[in-house]
């Protein structure tokens, strides 16, 4: 066997051994839907953590708000959990999902920082105009 033939066989074997699904099953949330839900859940968690709420009903409140997020996206917690479990079986896909979540959260943070800077400028301009 020559080297080109061996290399070709190796590449074919590598391609067929990848764990990337060809198509996400219908009963599983799309990557886009997963990204949107995870972004909202991360924002919820960040809000609670930044407020340092240490109330007795914190867990109950988080669950209630998380359920509102699922309802907003038109999915059940069960479907989300099943979908998350599915993507855990495909780490490369799950990593891509989280990369997109991170990018969206960074964009939201940058947007908020821009708004904050603009509000500060408006406040300074009002004081100068007084």
C-alpha cells in the first residue's frame, strides 16, 4: 500500500469516527434555541449573584424565574434538560453552544457599558448647560 492510499484510508476513518451528529433529532432543541435559553438563565444567575441575595427562598425564586424563562421560550424544563443531555453526548457541539453564549453575553455587556457611558455624558452636558 502506498502512502497516499494509507493517508486516504486514515482520513476516511477519522471522518467516520467523529461524534458530530448529522442532524439534531426533532425532539431536541436547536442550538440557537439552547443558546437563547442559556443566555437568559446566565443573566438570571448573574442578577441574583450580583445582588448577593441570601434569602431563605432564593432557590425557590430562582426555580420560579427559570420556569418563566422556559415558558417565554415555549419549552418545558424537561425538554431543555433532555436537550442539554443530548448535547453533552457531543462535546464539540456543546462547546460551540457555550462559545456563542459567551459571545452574546459579551455583546450585551458591551451594550450596557455603552449605554452607561452615554448616560454619564448626558448628565455632564446637563450640568454644563445649567
